C-alpha cells in the first residue's frame, strides 16, 4: 500500500468522507483515493509518497502566487511572532482593509470575515436589512459557499452531487430564494416584472467559476445591473474567486459594472483563512456597532490572514503578473483545443485570463445546462490520466484550471505532453 493510501485510510476513520470539503474528494471523477499532500512549493504539490505534481488546482483559486511564496511566508512568520490573534483592532487588518478599498471601485467600507461563505452570508443579510425585503435572486450553477440559502441549485461541489445536496436546508429558507439561468436577461426581466418589489438582492459571480468558467455574454452584466436597480433591489457581486485573479482589483468594474455590495475571499487571504464583504458606505453603516445588522467573528480580521493577504496583494501590485499568467493560460488552452481536435475528441474550452475549463463533449457553454451537458465519464478518464502523469487538476468538471504566477513555460510544455498522451489513450490509440 502506498503512503498516500495509508494516510487516506487513517483520515477516513476520523474525518467524514476523508476530506474537509467535499470538492476535494474524487467522487466526481469516478472515486479512488486522492493523493495526500504534505507540502507545496511554487507551482508544485508533493504527496506523502514524495511524488511531485504540477498544480492547476491552486487550492480552488487562492494560490495566485503559487505555493509558499517567500514574501507571503515571511509576512506570516513576522506576524506569528507578533501574535497570531489579538482580539482587538490591529494595524495589519487596517492596512489590508485600506488596500482593498483603494483597489476596488465601489468598495467604500469593508468588513473582514474568516471565509467567503461568511462574506456572502453577510451580504445577503445586509441587503435584506437595507431593503426590508426577503427574497433573493441567484443563478443556477453559481456557488456562494455553504450557507443555507445559496445551496439551492448551486455549482461546484454541490453540482457534482447531482444537485441533491441541500438536505437540511429548511423549506422556509428555500422559499426566499429564486434561482434563474445565468446569462439569460429575459428570465431575470420576467422574474423581476412579476416579483421585483419583493427582491432584496440579486447575487451573482460576475464571471462564474463554479460551473466551470463561464463568462457573461456581452451586455449581460449591464442588463442585470439595470434590471436590479429598476426593481429597487441591490446588486451583489460574489468576487471570492474573481477579485485579483484577472487583474489587480475586482472583475465587475473591469467589465463595466460596479455593484452595491461585494463578497471577497480566497486570494485576499494569500492561502490563509480570509473573507471580506463591503460596498457603499451608507450600506455598511447598517452593520453593528453603527447599525442594527449583526455580524461578528472571533477570528475575523485575523492578523495572520491579514498579513498573508496583504503580502499577496503587495506582490501582485508590484509584479503585475497578469499578462504573463494570461499568456501561459492561453498557450495551454489553445494547445489543448488543438490536440483535442487532432485526436477527434470534442471539447469546448472556456477561458478568461488565467483560468479556464475544458468541457468534454459540450458545445458552447454559457450556463449551467450547458455545463451539465458535458461528459462526466470522459472528464473522469482525463483527470485520472493527467494525475498519473503528475498533473493535479481539480477533481470535477465544474471547476477551473488556474495558472499561477509561478508556472513557467517548462511546466506548460510538460503539461501539454501529458495532455497529448491522455488524448492518445482516450482516442483508443495507445
Ligand atoms: C464564488 C465563491 N463564493 C464563495 C465561496 C465560499 O468561500 P469559502 O470556501 O472560503 O467559504 C466560494 C468557494 O469556493 C466561491 O467560489
């Protein structure tokens, strides 16, 4: 038995399902034992058997600087020596908040939370507090964390469970959530015509990362913003994946739309536990202690996370690695498409900047129905072959490949060799 298998078995005895988040299991790719990792360095992961993998998971998005970036590690060490938790206002959380507010249009004030889930929960509560309305609108196949209202028809790990994973969510919660198709202006317009006066917020990922990468069609986000505001509701962008992934700042403003509220996470924690939410100052004045919307956290504004996040943002701002990340991702995605075509394996690749998804057997994917029409069995086979070749991909067809600032042309070339061999096997020519 490999060390990985032995460790995983130990884990399964004491951790439900052997994983601390379902998307890490291999159930969506035909089962099997996920390698148990012991460390990461740059673009690589290393398992307990000593095997190296080129990592495109990036821990589901946060690791835009790759693993264990020296500046981030130095910041964590320095903060650990000053005390990992102070339980009071502290300098480093203020520095991070200032940087977020400075670099994201429409983010006038912020609250730091511990996870993206909490950030979204708080956005929903704040929008309801501000409008006095209860109903929220979200979109099929987006993922907004694991709080009750957002599990309805959600993407990511919920999607791989066949949408049957909302057990335990009370009917009373579901009744205040409307879930509509993404990229469909008419569906939103029709809904808001009928029930717009009841809607507190329209919540969306501006670029969806959780049914695979799906970009908004031209004009879609602008139309969503206009319809939402005409209904007297608030527009909330969940930028937990997108902020600082495609450029330095948030994706919404770059696409021409500034929301009323943002939820943030992942990259702004530099690999440590971090979320944030915020928006217009007058909305944030409703949050306790200034206002009556309660939201709190023992670990919120955690100095270790703030230090790691701040160091990550500093490196991103100084190095501006986006053009090179995008270039490498484009090479990778275009070459995968070319090789798939050569081996007569139908794929659709959705790429935005440094993130992309390879949908097997699907034609244009603009919404959740399109993503679901992709071939789960083919993806599972591809995933297994890539893993065997030392390439770590997210174990679900509804996630993304993330190219980081640490991937080098050699890593891309090695990955493409693995793709070529995988396609050869899949085409039945090995
Ligand atoms: C868009 C989006 N929102 C919210 C979340 C939840 O964040 P967390 O896992 O930190 O609670 C995720 C996590 O994948 C996400 O992708």
